[in-house]
């Protein structure tokens, strides 16, 4: 009987040890799944933004932004609150297409209800561009709070482009 009692205690000890060792793995796995799930939702938000712009889906394009979002375009004058950006974009979307940027790569940072990203895009007219943005989770839904689009200028022509830009400013 004493031998059986010791065997049961040994089995209990092994069980407790296994649980203690597996618990961090289960927590990590849960976080990893949650992170991957969020990344999928975030990618869908931004991929949908680009698709809606390409297809000229004005309402769904702008539904992806927060009510107080800011959009920054490639020109130094292009810093718009969302309502001003809607007014700017309406003519481009009116004929059934807005603008087309193909995603080359995207990186996500942050956690919880605020994330930020950068992406390399390609546009037929402008070449390679970079989009950067901040998204917030509001009432369980991801929304774009800030988006900025910049031209990517290779270093070997940056000085020449800079001089052209300065001439254009005068």
C-alpha cells in the first residue's frame, strides 16, 4: 500500500511538472495565433484599401478610415483631414477607378489596439512608393487613423530630384 501511495505521488508530481512546463508554451501559442489572426485582419484592411482605390469604391475605401483620420500625399501641400481628402478624391473615384498601387512588401509593428506599418508599393506613373500608416482597433474593428504616401527616390538621383523640387517650389 505504501508503494502504491508513493507511485501516485510520483505520478502527481510528474503531472504537475508537465503542466508547469507546458503552460508557457500554451500561452505563447495562444499569443502567436492571436498575433497571426490580427496580422491577417490588418493585411485585409490595407489590401482592401488598395483594392477599393483601384476599383473606385469610394464608400468602402473611406469606411476604412477613422472619423478623424489624416492622409498625407506626395506633394508637400497634401495633408488632409479625412473630409478634405474625400473632396479631393471624389473626382478620381467618380469614373469608377481611383488610383492603383501594387503592394510589393509590408511590415507591421506594435501590439494591442494600435499598430503601425510600412509598405513598398508600385505605381505605373510614380514608380516605387512607400506607404506608412497607423491603425487603431475601434469597437473591435481595425481602422486607418493615419496614412502617408511618399515617393522612393534612389540615392544616385536624389540630388537632381531635390533641385527640381526646389525649382518647382519657386
